[in-house]
């Protein structure tokens, strides 16, 4: 186990059983976790009009559903609670923050996810990446979590303190990017939380298992998974309660997703008119990549150029605070990531990528002693 600092955010490198890793995580990041729980409790009560008792009750329900979904994930969250000294129901509520917020409040975020197949990259590797746009105060809650279990499965993911996953990749060569979606099917209630499903994808050993982890379980809110595989395939899943749609790369090997539905899944899209530039961001990314796609030479730097784009500022791909938005809807690019699934590294920017340099961390550098064997 080790800790470090990179890309303007903490980096936690853990190893052991899932319960052990959870306890170490909780202990090391306990101050940050407690601050994050307080931030979300304030949002739940202020915008969702929930009491702390309501949140505890919801968290207890998601605890049960998470253990049914994946006992190892539940063991890790129980460990986080024990290590941080935070009530386990609050930890589960934190990891279900999407379900709780969007069932009881009307808030927004805006992320842009991108992938390019190896047929059109300079390296011949599959590249994926995204800007994660959320409340500006979450910059201080962001961290990189690296875990290695006794079987050797390694996961490296950007996440929020006390949570287990967002964008990331694993030692099986899989990676996932995340986008918020909202449909008329979204509701509160009993289902596997979106961020738990993201961790389930990252715990998968193959694309087939990853697809099942994202789709084959009850859900209570919508969300988007852009999943890539170092063997050269990529798919985008738009999941909604009771159904899902999917998208495959275009003829140029590109998949881009923002915060509106693009597949034929039969829902009413509740955010497409309100998500600022979401309708244009996918085509904008394609325009910015056009020359490199034509020469089949897309590089990580091309991804970063997309993620730094300020078209229609402040609501562009590189999102800045729009003072015309109400306070609860003011967002910015909290972080930006670019991942090479073949060489297994992640470039990460701990803030708007136009202002904060990317820093590289690789699986080999996080676990050097393991890679010497």
C-alpha cells in the first residue's frame, strides 16, 4: 500500500482483500471522505428536501442491493465505512448519489466521453477519454483509486472520496467512461446504483462480463457507459430502468457521447433541452479530430485538444462555470482523463484541462514490484 500525489489530487494505491482495501482507503482518506459525505448530505437536504434519516434509510436499501450485485464491492464499501468512521448507510448513500439526487432534485452535469479505435490511432492502440463535469467544489473531493486483489485484478479509476469508481481501466484491458442521462423512467427505489455498476464493469475480466455487469441488473436511473477493450472493440450503452440502447463506432472508428440519448431506446429524454451544448458536443469532437482521423493518426494530444475546446464558452467541451446558471447547476470540468488501454496508462488533469497540465500514471508505475516478476 502506498499513497502519493499527482495531477493535483491524491493517489491511493491499495492491495489485499476487498475488505482490507476498503479499510485502508477509509483510514487514509477519512478526512476527505467525511467532507464529501457532508457535501452530499447538504445537497440531499437542500435540493432533495430529504432528512438525514431519509438518507440513512435509502443508503441501507442500496447496501442490500449492492451485496446482491457483487459481494466484493459491498465488502470494500463496508471497509471504507469502518476505516473512515462514517456510518455504512451514508457510504452507500454516497455511492448512490446519482439515484438520490435525480429522484428527489433537478440538478445537472455535463460530461463528454470519446473513444477512437486502433484502426485510426497513430499507435494502433485503443484510446478512450473524457471530461468529467460536475460541481466545482468536487475538485477537492476527487482522487485516483488503484486496487489490486489477491487474484491480481488491478483497477485504476478516477473517483470521489468514499466512492469506488467513475472513469477508469483495469488489468484485463477494459476501460469505461461515464455520462449522466435522464429519462422519464428514472425514479427512486430499489436497484443497483449507477456508480456501483461502473465498479462492476471495472471488476470484469472480459467485454462480455462487462456488458452483463452494466445491463443485466435492476436499475432505477439512467446512465451511459462507454466501454472499450484493448483488443480493439468499443461500445456505448445507454441504460435506463428496464431497458438499454447501444451505439457502435462510426466508419472512422469514433464513438462520442455527451448527456443526451442517441440510440433508439424508447424513452423521453428529460435533459436534452437543458444540457447546454450536449447536442453539439459529439459532432464538435468529430470536427476537431477530422484531420487526424483522415490520416489515421489520432494521438493522446488530439484527445486533449478536444477536451480543451472552448467553443460556445463557458458551456463547451471544456466546461467553465456559467454565472447565469442557478448555484445548484453551476458546473465545470472537474477533471479530464485520456487512457491507452494497450499500454495501460492514464493521463489525468485535476481541473479544467485548459488550465491544469495532464500527469501520467501507469499501472506499471503504480505497482512496480509486481511488474518485475
